[in-house]
């Protein structure tokens, strides 16, 4: 029997890349805090420092936690699939709540100071990333022909439905394997695309803050400019390492034996197909 067997080791290099990603993630959070604390006066809510809540929350939520949510299936390779799915959903939900706090902070700060909203490229990209986190616009109906619709027709998924579809298709046991198979590649692609858009918005935001606050001295390599540029490099490095881990096919989470058995049993019940051999 296989009961006493140890789980197979992680693929060569995976653990090192995941460790580097977490080191980069923690370093970029510390660098964000150092920049805001040392040069921007710190963070507070009901004060002129309320704006500083925004960059802190966006880096923490839309970059670090979102990146970790995407890595869950690579890190937890041999744990129960359901537990892994729950952690994936919880991290995404936590990232969303923290990002919402950051959005509220910037709008309230602008209103208090009489600054107009949504005029910059940073604000456009940042709001697009946040809204697409709620609103997934994609081509094709996940139900396909079974839903009686043209699978090539564009389909706008309403607010929060991407998250709910993710939970419904991958967390709940009632979704057929064929539906999950059709939806999963698009779920993965849009997850990585939104992660990249979030990092791009942060880079634009860093540049905007520097131009507003140290425009005249930025070109002289002042310490604040160097620190903020370093933060931008860390954001890029974190994104590249996470993206590399996610796109290595040989690092994908292998299905566990019980998952394969359950999938075959469910397919037999729902689609009337019998497993080869008849014995389990």
C-alpha cells in the first residue's frame, strides 16, 4: 500500500523561487513603509496624511496578497484541494477589502484637499485594475452550448461574478469537470493579467508621487527618489518571479489520487460514462 509513503518532493527550484518571491514581497512592503514614514510623514486616517494609506494598501492588497493568492496552488501541492481553494479565495477577498480601504482613502483625501479625481493615467489604470477585480469582462459563455448560447459571443460577467464563478466552479463539488476545464484557462489568464495591471498602476503611482513632491530635486538622485525607484524595481522583480512560477507547466499542482478518483466517480454519475476496468 501507499498509505505510509511520503508525499513527493516539490520540483527542483520551485521552493527557491517561492522563497525569493516572499522575500521580495516582504522587502517591498518594508520599503513602502520606509518611504511613507521617512519622507511622507507616515500614515493616519483623519489627517492630511490620509492619502498615504492609499499606496500602502494598494501595494499590500493588489500586489503582495494578490500575488500570494496566485501562488497558493504552486505552494500547497499535496494538501487537500478544498483547503487550498479556500485559502486562494480568502487571500483574494482580503486583498480586495484592503484595496477598497486604499481607494476610499484617496478619494476622501482628494475631497478634503480639493484635488480633482480620476484625471491621471495612474488613476485610470488603478481603477481599471480594481474594477476588473470585481468585474471580469471576457469573451465566451462559461456554460457554452449547454447554456443554449453561442460560445463565441461576448459575455459581460457582472460585479463579483468572476469571484463567485471561481468559487462555484472550483470550490463547490457540483460543477462538472468539463465546465471547470473550459473556464479554468480564462480564470488563470485574467488572474495573471490583473496582477500585471496592478503592478503597472503602482509604478505609475510612484512616478506621480515623485513628480508632485520632489519634481525639482528628483533628477539630482536625492535619497527619496532613489528609495522610491528601488520600490519600483522591487515591484517589478516580485511580479516577474511570481509570473515565472505561475507559467512553468512542470510546476503546476499535480492532482492527488483521491481527486482523480472523485473526478472519475462524478463523471460517471453526471455523464453516464463508466471508468475503464470497473475496479477501484
